[in-house]
C-alpha cells in the first residue's frame, strides 16, 4: 500500500477527481466481484443527491438481478443487468468502489488517516459515508460504494432508453487522434486545456492528465485552442494516450481519495512532471513549475518547456 495523501510529494490544493485511468482500473478490479453474481440484497444510505435513482427503487429493481457485463464510458462505469436495466456508477470527486476485505487508510476518516499507518489497518467496516452495498447469494465478497462528499452518482435506467449523461460524451480519450482534436479546436476561443476537459469532445480526460499531456507536448494550457497547430494537436493526442496508458499500467494516481478496489494505491503520482508540483523545479529544465486557473481549474505548467 502507498503512503497516506498527506505524505505525498507536491503541494496540491483540493481533491483531484478520478479520471479515465482510475475509473478503468476500478472497472477491471470490480468486474470479477460484480459480474455474474446474483444480487441477494442492496443496502443503501438515505436519499440524497448521490442517488439519481431513489434508494427504494434501486433496492427493488436490483434484488435478485445479475450484472452480465461491465464497461467504461468516459468516467462512467456501466453494468448491463439481466433485467434489461443499465447500472451507471460515477465516482465523482471522492467516490471509492471496492470489495470487502480491502484495507487502506484512504477508506478511513481524515482523522484516522492522519493517525494510523497502513500496516495497522483492519478490514473495512461500512461507515456513514458508505452509501451503497451489494450482498450476493453466493456469500462471497460484498461490494461497497463509499463517497465522503456525495458527488458520486448511481443511476438505474432501461438499456433501450436514451441516456443524456452517456449520449453527450465525445470520443473516448484512449481513441482520440490529432485530427479529431484539430477539428474540435478550429473555432474555439477557449484555452486548449478547456477543450481537453470538455467531456463532449474527449470523454475521460481530466485535470491531471490534461496538464501532463500538455507538458509533454510542449503546449501551454492557457493558449487559445484555435491557435494550436495541427502538428501540436497530433503531439497532444499522442502524449495524452501515452500518459493515460502509463497511468493504467501503474495503477492510476492516488493523490487524495482514490484507491483501487483491492485497497492498493496507484503509483502514477510519482511520475508527474507538472501536476501539483507548483514551485518545484521542472525535471527537464529546472524552471519553477507554475500554477494558474484555466477553465476554472488549477492548472500546472512549465514556463520554459511549454509555449
């Protein structure tokens, strides 16, 4: 297990939202715990904005059902249920989806995180932040959805009905090309980073990997999108694919709340070049990494390496 968030390098202000790598890793880990197992019971918290589908309806429609397959759509995890429903899960900002037996300081309150080391942890016990819990007929591991800030979402919808949340998503970030990005930026007055964060253009890209991809491509995040050349768009698309793939390989970025469903930390945060490294020297040119707001998001860049 990795270090608690407070021990991480960097000086990040705020909580990074799980992005494509973290969601994809969660999907892969949770798939064998959820798919093909008949749900015996669904335990929910009280109604809140966490539940797009009311808790009572979730319990009624999911009891006795089986999730047949699990896929990722942008930052959503989507399960096809044998009843004809689709189960949509979004981790939001602090959501954690994991199986019983997982151990991590990230699954505890901030007070416990600060006072207990990972090796002292016991198996997770549901707390007030555990809003959704699946029990199965085979008496195997349970699945929990925990979210401190309740920005995560759970929704049940018929598979044959349109879904505005999924229908608005653009091309998956793992398949984006330079040509796609070039065409999407031609008439945009917004910064290039804002285009990368627009889920209707590129689904799954978020703050961490937009900053990292732009650094490797040598493009400043605040530059007007229409002024980014075709060659630069190709470089951005190429580097975005590379950093996303590398993050998946290393388990994602565990900077604040993110933890894999088995309780393990990701390791990509140790490879960051600019994100959350404000004031630290660039690892290429030793210039001081700067931070500013772009598209209302804290944005990190090297003034020397990016133009």
